[in-house]
């Protein structure tokens, strides 16, 4: 009997590993472009047998005068985020039959997005819609290995 650790999964550190479905992440907000991102991510997930994760951030006001008021404002922000994300989830499901993963976070959107991507290795694509661009824009992180690019492409 050996005390050696089992061999590491070679795909454990690779996003979008071939043995797991590709996960498309959409940040849900009130912008008109959000609906475009939801539709694109949903259709890509549908065509690639992937999944959809929706992230909605309940933005907290910088108000800390009274604890009770702060809690009410937090509850209201959370309720608004729930409403937005449930509407988006319904759209995903009606378009494709996919039941999306829902994530409601509290804080700054950039911080919450960074934390989610860092902690969920199954997320392989972040889908954002950009204003009135006539064509899609693809941004490829500069630190990707050739193998990771091949898996994502």
C-alpha cells in the first residue's frame, strides 16, 4: 500500500475542461444590453450543450448611520436583485429549456464578478453585451495557455 497521492486531474486547472460542460456567465443588470448578453449566452450554451450562470449584484448604499436603516436598504437591494435575476432566468428557460444557475452577491460588481470567476472553475466564458457595436467583440485574456485556448475555441 502506498501513501502517494493519486495523480492530479490534468484538467483540474483548465477552465472549460472537455469532461465538463462549458459554463457561460452573464452579469444581470438593468441595462438594455443585458438582454442581448442573456440571449447570446443562452443560445451558445444550447448549441454547445453548455450551462448558463446568471450573476446579479445587489449594490449596497454607502449609508451606515443606523443599523436598522442599513438592513432595510440591504433587503431592498437584495429583493431588486432577485427580481432581475428571476426575470432573466425565466428568459433563459423559455429560450432553451436550460435551468440557469443563479448567483446573487452583495457589493461592487467588479469584486463579485472576480470572486465568482476565481471560485468557480467551470465558468469558461463571460458574456457581456457592448453598446451599439455592429459585430460581437471577443476579448481573450493574455495569460491563456495554448491548450486552454484550444479548449475554449
